[in-house]
């Protein structure tokens, strides 16, 4: 709780004290009261700041590094995209030197990892960290400096991925808070969910089912809020190992990913391609927000549904000239499923 007092409240308090003590009420008394209140205000502010910095929930970013160090939760650093390229030989294959510089249409720079022949797929990495270095397969790059025997402007990208920015501060804060609270976790259903979230940075949501599929067993489902929220086996294994280390004896948890249940959406009377693209982005946002949400008002909690009204409201800020033809009924899922956006079908107005 904040201990900060308003400056005016401190001035009023100091003024009242001085008048009561001296029996005087003049400009000098007011000036002294302001000086006293200013010092007190600074002390209260510093005390309030220290209180906030001592809690990971309210700490500023520099202090988060201290909390992270104490709880062994390192911040994920930015990574560079990697992939392969193909060079077009003009005649016989030639040697592509190590660290050959390539440039994409946006001006981002890439380098080859090793010296390889031009008739091979050449490993390449982005010099710029973050998502800007990711490129879809089929993109063309050019050589910064020509190499005899290969086309300088027809270097084919086979797909660069893995580029990511530094971990978002609030996402990092959530992991730190989860790790900080683990000392109070004893193996309740919500504790398994907390362990799963803190086990790996790629896990954005988790839910646990007690005594499932049999008594004494715990089923833990994990996922990421992406359009295709499938986590790899290495993430599942990491979460499984972490929970096995933390769990109580006699409980046997199993970590898995939920079954995807796609919802196909039919939309009528939207012809503009830019509007269609904006609608898909809005629908993807709706499904991401729903992922992993459970209705805690019932016992045991159940997965939340998606209604036709929610779909309509997601599209409404983009355009008013549309009709949602499908679905027409509320979409429910089981405890082991998760909604994902299926095919978006565009039909003309009939």
C-alpha cells in the first residue's frame, strides 16, 4: 500500500502545527510550513519508491534484474534469425566465402555461416537481432559485393526464422513473480499451473485437471498464444521435468498440449482485401485472448466458449458492411481442447 501523502496535506498539517505551537499566523509561518512539508514529501516519496521497488509486481525495470537474479529467472535476450539460402551459379559451382554479406529489400544484412559451394544450401544468419530478420521462403536477397560465377541479385531465401526481440518487460515480470511465489506452493491444482508457467518462457497459459484421467493423476495442459499455438517437444519436456522436481510425492503429473478445435467463420459482403486482412487480424486477436481462459466461477472450472456475438463485436470496429453467416451457435470445448481460428470463408452478398 502506498504511503505517499499529498504535498498540500503535508503543508496544511505543518501550518496547523506551527500556528498551534507559536500562536502566529503570518507569511513567515506559511513559508516555514512549506519548507517542512517539502522535506516530508520527499521522504514519503522515497519511502514509497523503495516499497514499490522491493516487490517484483511493482518494481521498475532496473530493479527487476535484481529480483530476477534472486529467483534465477534470466531475461530472454534478443536472438538473430537463421536459415538457408540458395545461390544461382552462372556456370560451374564456385566457393561462397565465409561471412559473405547479403542484403534484403528492406536493407537488413545477413552473413553466410561457413564457406560452402554455390550448389549447396548455405547456412545464413541475420546481423540484426529481432523479428525484422525473419524472412519467408521465396524472398530474394542480393550480394553486397559481387562474387564471380554467381548471380548477385538472385540469392533465394529458403526461410529465416528464430529472430526475436528482448523479452517483454511485463512477460518477464510475470515469470519473476511466479518464481518468487513458489515457496508457498504445495501441490494444489493452481500450483501445477504456476509451475508450468514458470518452467519455460514460451508457455503463456496452463491449466491442470485433478485426478485425471484417474485418481492420483494430474493432467497439465500448456500452450502459447499464437495463431498455431503448438509447443515443441523440448518445451513439453522442460515443463515436465520442472514439475516433477517440484511436485509432492504420490502425485503423478503428465504435461501435454491441448487438442486444437478450429472454428470456421463465414463472412458475407466484404470484398476489399485490406478490410479482409484487418478482420483476420482482429479474429486472431479474439482467439488469442480466449486461449487458456477458464471460467473460475464454477467448480471445477471449465473452458470458456466463443459466441457469435463475440465474433461480431471483434469485426465491428473495422467495418459495418458485413454479415457473419457462420457460426450461428455458441462454440463449446472440453477440458482438453482449445479454440483456434479455422478457415475464414468470404462469400458475396446474395
